[in-house]
């Protein structure tokens, strides 16, 4: 689970209780809302930090198998 998605799950009930304009009638984030933009930013930052500490290894640089 990504950082922004986890935070969204935690604070969505609060947003519903406060009737914030971030949510539609079904309780989903509106794509153009500031809340959705913050979620995407947190997801991006979480992925960037993860990639710094656990970089992806280049798949093409695998050693050749011995024959």
C-alpha cells in the first residue's frame, strides 16, 4: 500500500463527517480536488524515498548462466 492511499483510508471518515468538498456522494475522492492531488504527491514521494533506499536492480545486467 502506498503512503497517500494509507493516509486517505485513515482520514476519509473525518472528511465525510466534516462534509469536505473533496468527496463525491459515494465517498470517493474527486480527481480534481486538492485532497486527490495531495494523495498523488504523497504516493510519488513515498515511491521516491523507497527507491533511494531500495533501488531497483537492472534486470538486463544478470550474469550469464553457466552452460
